């Protein structure tokens, strides 16, 4: 997904955004900074690449 140009759902243009990823675990809120998202300019669907998914998984395992 690293070279995604078109949204697989609606064929809209994809832009890259870096945002915080927030989740709750064990009754606590957690935030992972600067996660890369591929965002469709048409439907606003967000996608993660393998690197971002791995970063989230590693953070959750700590």
C-alpha cells in the first residue's frame, strides 16, 4: 500500500497524513504519535501501510 494513489473503495485521490493513533486498553487511554495514514480525499477512508501497522503493534506489546 506504500504507493497507493487511488482509493480502492471509490477511486478518489489519496493523500498522506501523519496523525496520532489513540486506543484504550486495560481501562487506560493510549496515544501513539505520528502514524502515517493514507486518506482518500473523496470518501475520507483511512488506510495504514505495513510499517504503520507494525509500529502500532509494537507499541501495544510494550
